[in-house]
C-alpha cells in the first residue's frame, strides 16, 4: 500500500470508528422519520371529534348533511342555544329561518371556539350540501346521484408524456421529478458544507498540533492533502451507502406488507384506482401508489449521477477548504472570513437551483448546470426530469467533463497554497499573500 | 566520506534572507551540532536538508549524490522543533502509522516499536492516547517515532526541550548509542552546554550566514585567550614581569593569569617557582562554547529586522 493509501486509511478509520459517526449515521434517518411521524401524530391527535346539534327548521340540510370523522351532526329539534351543552353537544348549528338555499347567515354557537379544522369541515359540509340541493332543485335529480357524478369527475388525471418517450408508456411526473431534484440537490449542498468544513478542520488540527511538519518530512504535502480529502470523502460515501441500505430496507418491509394481488393490480393500472379495490385498506393503497409512481424515475441514473456529482463537487470544493485550513491558525474566526469566498458560490448554486427546478430546460438552468461552481447542485436537480429528455447527453457529458477539469484545477491550486500554508505560523495571511503562495 | 554535504544553500523569503550562502559537510557517524540564536535560519536550513523546502540556490548532496527527497527521505529521521502528534490517536497505532509512512513494512515496524517501547519503559502506553501523556512522555514518544525506521541521518531540533534531567539522560544515551551503531546525527539547538557534551563538530549560524565551522576542540583552541588558573598554597606577591599579567585574583589562593605573546607555560611556572611559590594546581582555561557563542553573536541585534530582499 502506498503512502497515500496509509493516509486515506488513517483519515477514514479515525472518523468511522468514532461513536459520533455511528450514532449520526443511524440516528439521522430515524430522526428524520421520527420528526415526520411526530408532526403527523400531533396533527391527527389534535383533531378532536365534535358532536354538533343542527337546528334546521326548513329541513334542507337534513337531506344530505352526513356525519364524518371530524364532525357528527345530530338533527334534534329539542335543542336550543341554552341547553346544547347540557345535552352533550359541543356546538349548535342554526340554519337561516327564511329563504330556500340561502348561503349566508349560518350560525355556529359554542362555549369555546372550535378548531379551525372542525370549522373548515363544517363550512365545507354545508357548502357541499347546498350545492347538491341547488343542483337537484334545478335539474330535478337525486342529490345522491350528484355525489357519484362528482366522484367520477374528480378522478380526472392529466398525464404528461415526453415526445420521444411516447409509446413506451413512460409517464413523466413533473412533481415527483422536481421533489427528487430538490432533495438530491439539497443533500449535495449540505454535504458539501459538512464534509468541506470537516476537511478544513482536519487540516487546521494538523497545523495547530504541529504534526504537519513531522508528516511532511515523510510524505509530500500534496499526498497528505489528497489523502485527507479522499479519506473524508470515503467517510461521506459510507454514510450515504448506509442510508441507502436503510431506505431500501424500510421500503422492502413496507412493500412486503402489501398483498401480492393488490401490487399486481396497481402495476397494471399505473396508479389509477377505482372502487374495485375498496377491500384493501387506504394505507396499503397509498404505499402501493407511491411505489408505482416512484418506479417512473430512472433510479440507477439518478443514484449514479448523485454519486458522481457528490464526488465531483466534493473534490472541487474540499481542496479549496483544505487550502483555507492550511492558511489559518487556531482562530476559527479567521477561518470564517477566508471561507466566505468559497461558501458564496455554493449558496448562489442553491439559489440558482431553486429557480431552475421550475423550468429545467431554461437558458439559466442549462448554463448554470455546466459551470463547475454550480453544476453539482444545479445539474443534480435537473437529472431526475429525465436524460436525454430534459437534459441532453451533451449537456450532461460537458457538465461532468468540466467538473472533472474544475476539481483538477482547484486541487492543483490548493496544493500550492497548502504546501506553504501548513508550515507558516503567525498572523492570518491576506488573499494577496495566498495568491503569491499559489504562484511560488 | 561525508553523508551530507550542503553546498552554497540559499533561501530567501519575502522579508528575510533566511539562509544566505551556507556550506558545510557532515561525516558519517558523527554527531553534528547546528547552532545559532533564535531566527538564525536553523529551521529553514533543516527544512532544505529534509526536502520540505527547495533551496533557491545551491544543492544538498546525500551520500555523495544530489538529494532526492522522494527516495532519500526514508533514510532520514527528522524531529522538528515545532513537533506534535495526533492527540486522539492511540500511541501504538500512531507509532505504527508514522513508521509505515517512512516506508517500513508493517511486521518490521511492529517488531521495532516493541523493541523501543521495551527499552524506554513504554510498554504500558500502547493503548493510551497522546492526550493522556505528559509533555515529557510525548517527547519521548516523538523521539522513538523519529528514529524507529533506523535512519542513516537523524535530525533533532531541540530534542531536550521539555524533558527532565533523568529523561534527558535517557535520550542522550540513546543518541550516543545510535551514533555508535553508525547513524549520523544532526543536533540543532541554542543550548550550548548540551552541545559541548555531545557534539563532535559544530557549525554556528547567525542571520542566515555561517560564522563558525569546526570541531569543538579546534574552535575552543581558536578562541582561547591564553588564560590559566594557578592554585597556590599561599598566594604570592606578583611583581612586574613580561611573561603574563594577572587577570583576576580570587580569595582562595588562586590567580588567573593571561600569558603574553611568546611566553610559554613552562616559563610562567618557573617564574613562580623561582620566587619560591608553592603551586598546587595549574590549568588552562578554555572558553566555553556558550562564551564563544555569545561573543560571536553579540553586537548583532537580538531580533532579526525585516528587510526587503532583492535577489
């Protein structure tokens, strides 16, 4: 094993063996799921069931106002505003006395104000009831029939199909693609920062510990810098790898809970459901729907690009972080002022990405996804929309090639600054001095 | 044959002529002292010898051939003045890592580490971390990691700083042992009493230039002032003479005399004997390296001034 291999091994093992690494790697996805679960749980838990007494002298609510999971409506003529609480109702709904199908002047009387969820639900229920009444009055048809007609109309779906994929039955799912783009681009954004700063801190540690000079009497400074960058990058990849395995594990467990015949049906129908699958529970349907929608994405391509742009972007920025780490001393504030010019393009990239994701074929999206400063984030956001549909091969290829050239350049530049920086103690160098070191 | 030869080395920084045309050569198996006040250019010189810096001008010959950092680095052990270790790393692993970086295969490295740890009473340290060690202990570890790969040339920059007298002696004995086994040692310091004890050959640098070069013995001879300490049973009255003058008269029956040019020690002795003095001792006083050092460096500003270098 070469010397650089030894350095990579040390950098990698010293981090992976840490308890904090193991904890954060396993706990982060769990925490993520946990937070979502908690939010859902609190929201659901907060919806308390309401029983509402309805005073409806004209009787036009009675026909189709149906109780549901949030509100139970009881038509009770013996209740008024003075005794509804004693009879166990949380509120009393009073319909207007005059005017048939009048939409205003419905009153809801209660001791405490109802939650906005209950309030909205009651209002929606009344609106639906009135709508049905008005339609049935003017067309003379059964209000129950109206409900069925509406349900059918609701199932309308617009499928976007790209021209060159027409006939392959591949449906383009803009919403899904953009959310995958968002998530992957943000992941790259966050990891560039986390691992970039990790490299910078590692270099600073070696410098302030005064071990740098001991090591560079055995290996070249360039080997030390590259070994550190690759070692920490491998730590990042390990973390992703574990996360992907965890995700696949969770999704396999969820899939195994769906009965095979339902799954088969879902796949045939490409996500459109009708009353025939009513016997399966709603949750199973949701999971199956999610699964069939997710299968429209070219996962090997997305994951492959993610790994490439993570590695490329990481190498591009990590060496710059290493150069800054070598230039400063213990003082973290010095480091912050020097890292600003490096973090700025990362932040610009995320702003560009947010603009590009709504129109992934725009001029801005095309050009910014070619520039190595931004491409790891912007191109990653565009890839889920489809290659070569949205992103032509030449763009992806050029972007990748430029990124490779870019990180070769930043590594070369940083190595020159690093070589001088790690043996320089004293005051923080200015940018002018850094440029001079790079020229030496 | 010289193991290391520095030829007209120059290294200029933006505001300093750190090393300005220095040449010297070091014999195989010798203990060589590189002396100089703070900021004289010692560290820069050593960094050029160890391949960390490239000289602006001049060259370094290692074993008779131009120094090739890539290959020759494994024959050199360098303990810089600004030294350190990974604080969170276990001591055994750290020693192994540093040895492997020098190119030792794992098995050999393990065997040598165990040998050294046994010799210096460090066996119980293996699974401790560096942050658990005292300054002196980590100094000892640093020394072991420097010499572990059996380098031909060992460069020690202030190796005794932070060590108590007992551990200093342990390290000193190891240095002698290594020299005896054929290693060449460059010893950089500004602590003169250690140099006098250890070194065969010294070079004194100041302000980037070499000002002295020679064996300790020769340099002392070169700077002697013909002073002699003479002990008497009873201090005699010294009359005027052309042989010597009294430099100092001490209470305890001793005189320190400076011989005039042309006078010999025998003539001085016979002068006293003729006067019936009862001599109990007669020694030459050689200047200590410390005195020579101070005399040579004196008169130059204690701190180097920044200057604009045009070269």
